[in-house]
C-alpha cells in the first residue's frame, strides 16, 4: 500500500523549501558586486523567510484530521523522505551556467517551478479530508515568486 501524506507533512516540506530558498538567495547575494542586485536577492531571502512564517502559521491552523498521521510510521520515514526531496531537488542541484545576476534569476525561476511541480504532484497524495486544499495555498505563494523573478529578469 502506498503511503499517504497529510497537510501537516506537506507544510513541513514547504517550510524546509522556504528555508532552502532563503539560504540560496543569501548565498547568491554574496556573489553580487552591484548593490541593487545584492539588495534584490536579500529581499527575496526575506520573502522566503516570510513565506516560511506563513506556512508555519497555516500549519498551526490545521484541523486535527489534517495533521493526523495517515499511515503507521514509527520511524517518521515519510517526513525524512519529504525532507530529502526538499534538500536535494529544490534550490539545490541546479545547473547554473554562471554566477551572474541573470544566471541566478534563471536558476531561481527553475527552482520555483520545481517547487510548484512538487506541490502539484504531492497534492494528489493528500486525501481531501486530510487538507488537500491547503496545498493550493502553498502553490499560489510560490507562483507569486515566479512572477516577481520573471519581471526582474525581463528588466
């Protein structure tokens, strides 16, 4: 039988992805010589921090059934699996052609797209009664990042 995840599990991964994103943007800012590029990347890191707090608050507001474990998992392997995905696939292991501002923005856009694809796929593993609709809120937050990054890239 396949494992099912609840909304609480997904918020755990969403928080980790936002933490990874903030690290990515802060590290990228250190590579920038132009102050305006550095400041933009630091603002993005701050937005990731804000999204992390948003997701943590959303997680706290989950109903009991949305946070209730759906499978017997005494070693917490579901959470470890999701954490490993976040740590290795989203904001990490990206092909980055260079450390230019445009290169970093392109990498960030791809990471945001990957996170949306992840959430769309994982949403199907969360039964409606366990908070599937909450995953839509995460997806909307990530889509706002892509719009912001794309606008900056086309400037």
